[in-house]
C-alpha cells in the first residue's frame, strides 16, 4: 500500500544480525536456542524478523499464539515453531496441520493431543518452578514421566521460566533456586525409556546474560551447563541487565514535524493547556500519538531526538499527535516542517534514545514500549546506510 504517513518504525535487520551474533557468543555450541518472536516479534514485524533469523541459521522460533505460528507458516517460515500458549481441543487441528511444536503445561493439553494423533509427535513440557503462570506443578513430575513412557507424545524438550532472572547468580536467590528445581526435572526426564535425552531451556535474555557471566564450574553441581536460551529483548537490541554485549537497536521509531509554532511567552499547548511557554518558544507538531502507542503518561515527560539533541514533549499527548519544544536547539523563528524527529532508537546522526529511558518516563518497561507501537505505524525495513526518513 502506498504510504502517505510520515511516521514509521524503521527495522534494521543488520542490527538484528549483529545482536544474534552477540547472543551466540554467550551460548555454548549445541545448546538449545529459541529466539522469541511472539507479539509480532516484540512489535518489530514477526514475518520479516523470522525470515531473517531463518536466513541467519536459526532453527527454532518461539510464538505465544497459534495465530502467530500460522501467520509465520503462511509467510513461508520452515523452522521449528515452538508455541508457548495454552490451547484446547480447537487448537489441536491447526497445531498439527501447521506443524507447530506445542509447549505443554496442562493434562488437558496432553489429552487433547493424544486423542487426535496417530503417530508420534514431538512436544516440549514446561514446569512451574515458582513463576506460577504456566507449567506443570513439580508434584506431577513422576506421574508425567510415567505417562510419557508410553505416549505417542515424545518429550523433545523440557523447560521452565525464571521470574527474577535479573538476579540470577551461582550463589543464592530465587532464580538459582528455580534452576535447582529444574535440575530435578532434567534428572527424571533423562531416564525415559527409548527416548533421546530432552533438550533443556530456562533462560530469557536476563537469565542468558547472567548465566554466561560465570563458568560452568562456578554453578552448583547438578545444573545443566547447557541451559537453553529463549532470548527476546536482547535480540531486539536491549540488554535487560548490565552486560558488555554490543547490542544495537533493531527498531528506530521516527516521524517528522508537520507544523511549526513560534509561541509567545504565556501561550499554551495541547488539550487542557497543561504546558505554558515561560518564554518565547519554538514548538513542533509531530504526528505520533497514543493511538500509535506513544503513551499518554509521556505528556510533559517524554523526550525525543531532534537534530541530534534530546528535546522535551510538552503538553498532553493527543491521539494522533505530540508537541515538542525545540527552543533549546532552534534559536530563531523558522519553519521546521519535514524535519526528522526520532521517538526512540537511533536518529539520522547516530544518536541513540533508548526505549528503556522512555520506559522510565512512562513508568513502564522496555518490553511494553516496543510492543505498544501501534498497528497503524508502518514497519519499514531500513537499508544499511540510508537512515533518514526521506522516502
Ligand atoms: C517472552 C518470553 C521469553 C523472552 O523474554 P525476554 O525477557 O524478552 O528475553 C522467554 N521465555 C518465555 C517463556 C517467554 O514468554
């Protein structure tokens, strides 16, 4: 479709490639690896991201919904697609038809599948080690092992999810305790008759980064040194914990000024007139609002990049627009129309505004900043070198 709108999320696939390379440095060869492309690849566009990852040699992708898996299959994705969500009998048909690999968390899921399948099928089995969201209770461990001895469902992988991976270390804490619980699962499941030992995976981005900070011998005995990883955020260029990785932002959200106002001291801006110019000010109107995922909490709080400088969002965020005060950068009354504004990510000068910073201003987390970018913001694949908005 022709794009009339001068606002877009530029998707930099060479940065994705860079991030994948950085992540791979943390993971021992042969360790299970499943980049997460759920939620439209954290808002980046799951088809483009997934096809690129496949091209880069990724063998498994993680989705949260059957619908997401089907979309990827229709787009031509051929890798293994791990589906992490809950499903009932209605979900079985599409799972089988589209060759999704389900992650099982309930007995109902097991029974639904067993009712329909005629030959063996690979599944992953999730255990709840303290997150209390999805996964089988640890008390079910023996019963599950016995069940899978004779089932057509073959346990190709076992997994858990850490609730506080930011604090993972080999000495103490809830994340370590969760991995200890998980080691019991691994022990029990390594002994299923006539089935290869399942792969194990437990680490999100924070867990993966922290786990790699220590050598295998520093971790308590019994924990698998091959904790598989399911990175999301790091893949998209943001490290959730301190790290020496050289990650680069995959999404760069940019717009341009569509109207310039030279305000006199005392004049105000936007609904409710919550901001009033204390001196003569240059104001730019930017076509990006809360309907596009620019949080209204950023009213009089947010920052954007303009001509390589951070400048504040002034007045209330509207459905379709924000207003920015560029007076610190522009000293005379001139038209700024069509000048680029970067809402987050890298600007055309290589300056960077992190979604993390925006998340702090909006009292949320980077994950929500990325996934909030609205459906009506086009995702445009950025060519290497051509960063600027002009199309
Ligand atoms: C989303 C998700 C991840 C990835 O988490 P990040 O913090 O973005 O790396 C990993 N595992 C599961 C089960 C998830 O749902």
